[in-house]
C-alpha cells in the first residue's frame, strides 16, 4: 500500500488565490483521501477564515507587503519577512511535507523558499497573464509551473511550464438551477434581459458609480439588474437610493452567496478582470464586459482582459471611462442577441476544464517521488 502523503499549500490574500488553492486541495483529497494537507497563509488575511471553513488546517505567518508610500514602515516589513522565514522553517520541520504548492500571495514566498532549500519539491500555480512578483522569484526553485495563459515563458523557464488553466469554485459548475428559476430567485422577471454587476466581495467603486450616475437610464432601459455593491459601499448606496423613486427592476445586494444562481440568471455580466473570475466566465460561457481594476500590481487585470478582448471573447471598458460609458454599452450589448451568442461561443473556446485534477495529479507525482 502506498505511503500517506503530506502536502503544504501556501498563499492567499484574495479569493483569486484562495479558491484555486482549495480546489487543488479538494482534488488531491478525492484522488488520495489519506493525504494530510496543511495550508500556510498570512495572518490577518482572508485565507485564515476561508481555509478552515473549507475543512483544512492552516497556520499563519506575520508577513505583509512593502509599503511603497511610506518607506520608513518597511523596516517593520523586513523584520516580518525574517520572522516569517524562521516560522516557515519550523512549520516545515514539524509537518515534514513531501511536496509544496504555492498559489501566489505573501505567504507563499517564505514557505516555498524554505521548502525548496530543504529539498522538498515545489509546484507553483500562476493565475494571471502577468506573473506576480512572488511567483517570478520562486520559479527557479520550482519543479513545475502551472499557468492559465499563453506566452508565460517570458516570465518562467519554458521547460517547467504546464498549461492547466485556473481551478474554479466547483459549486459554479454543479449548479442545476435553470435560467428562469434563477431569475425568479432574485425576485425578477424571466421574460426580461438581466445584467449582473459584480465588483468582488468588497465591491468596485467605479462599477457602482456607473449605476448611480444613470438611474434614469436603468429605469428606461426595459432591462433588469442584479447589483452586488460590495459590503464596503452598500450602506451609502442604499441611503442614496432611498432618496429616489423605487426601481423594481434593480435588485441590490451587498453580497451574493450563490454565484452559480447569479451567473445562471444573467444574460450579461459586468465584472473586474481577476484571473479567477475570467476562468469562471470561460467555463460557463458567459458574455462579459470587463472593467479591470487599476489598483493591482503591474496592471495585470488589464492584461488578463486584453487576452480575451483580442480573441473577441469579451468586451472591455477602462476604469476611468466606466462611469460615463459602461451602462450604455451593457444595455446596447444585452439587446443584441447575435453579439451575446458570439461572445459566449468565443469565451467558451478559451476554457481549460479539469484544471484542479490536472494540477492535483502533478502534485501527487512530486510527493510520491519524494516519498
């Protein structure tokens, strides 16, 4: 009988890192149920709640990013990096992993660095079309690099790259609800076209402004809208909406727990251009207008978006232009059935299904080789 495997998975900071990490862990456990998986995250970041909620153990490092505005604060950051390296070494010695997986984010740096130095084989998973700093630094030490976009050899050694795509939330692919049922679930009319606006769990100020500036257009469009404002903006938006007449075609919520139903209800989605979201749109073939966030490293969301736009698989609006142009473009697009069908067909061509299983197989191979 083969020896039980022990695997460390490290990284996080955003859902875009955490969802793939948990999906990979789930796929490993399906293939090898006796595997012992330990996550290593950054203290105070969302992985410290999300990972235990998914049923896995996690240990936290005190690591954080450099402060580019206040350079004096970086003395504390350097100390936290040093302390995180020491803590990571202790965790690895105690846990004795046979393989390590890095998904990007602060914690994966010290964890995979120490794993590599201690002879533990490493796999890194890069979600974006523009590689993150941590993964670029780790690439020389990794045995395998799993990517979701073409042309990644400009960041990584070509012989280590595997085109796997990004693992996505399994619940989205397993949704059985119909379009009409999903629309009714949101209290809307299945006979009308539905536009879904999402800005992530915290929200996107620009996407929200695009609606608030044009409530008259919302009312007169003949369309209906599911609008996830994000928790940060919700109270202010609801207070402002209360000053206007009621808009029954506008379903406003701070957070959508059942994204599978929301995607099913939508004829068109408006979204930021995070790599995880894009992978989801590809797999479900959903027409989308992407509004890349300008507040991300190396403007990587614009690069993610353009990889689709250049293949006529998505539409794109600059963040600065969105409050003026986004809503009109969405309304014009959602009434054009031919355009919607074309976007759906083209985005589905870019889907890379079964990513989590492919990555899990590679991790298991590395771990078995070490064992």
